[in-house]
C-alpha cells in the first residue's frame, strides 16, 4: 500500500480514528464506589478506586464512537485500496459528521460525567482524538471540493432519497385526436 496516495485530511482522519479506538480502552472515569449491573441485580462496590473505560462507561455513546472509528479508518482504506463506492454521500462527509457528533458527546460527558464520577485522562484524549477525526474528515471534504450542502443535494437527488427526491416526472403526453402541437409560427395560407 502506498500511503502517499492519502490526502492530508485522510491521513489525519485515519490516524485519529485509530487513536480514538485505542484511547477507548484507557481510563475515562474513576470513582471510590461504583454501581455494577449484573443479571442478578445491581450492587455497589466500595473500597479502592475503580476506573472504567469508554466501553464500560456508556450505554450507547461508545457505539457512536466506534462507528466514528470505522468511518475514519474506512476513509483512508478506501483511498489506499482505490475502491470505488457508489454511496449516497461522500465518506469524508460522513466521517466529518460522525466526528463532530462524537466530539460533542464526549464534551457533554466531560461537562456532565456519569454518576458524578471523576474524569480521568482517557476522556480528554478521547476528546482530542474525536476532534482530530472531525478535522481530518472536514479537511478531506475540502480537498475533494465538496461541502455538506453538496452532499445534501446529492442525497436529495438520488432516487428514493427522501421527500421530493429523484428526477421530476416526464411531461404528460399530448392530447390524442388533434394535430400535434406546433412549435413554430402558423403556416402561411397560399393564394
């Protein structure tokens, strides 16, 4: 694989996506006591400091982060393998959008931690990595010459792309029984 084929944005997004995946295993939150849910019920563990990573901390945010990782890495892999995909929107736009969503979700959890747990270094690294995915996806969009508006138009113009999507229907046929409509001036009457 020739990594020189990657644009700067694709390199940033791909590396940041891998970094986000690794950081998701670091400690994101810590507590002196933690509630653990098991099939037998929920119980609290007290005593020493307990830390949890992104996979253990969230019920659905970790899935959004993981989808962001997949999108960021796919952006680079698609270019490296020269794969042609007929997607409704550019992968760079998907990556930038998911990166922005992930950045906002991690920032929200920094400002509003789960169960008033203390924040650990992993969540801050996660914020940086998610922000880098966003920047890489946005930069890749700029390098492709596309915008979110272009992608919305592209999605709307695809058949089955939503309300009002698809090409306009053909004009109705001319009424039968009469002469076909003329596009020029009426013929001149002769002597």
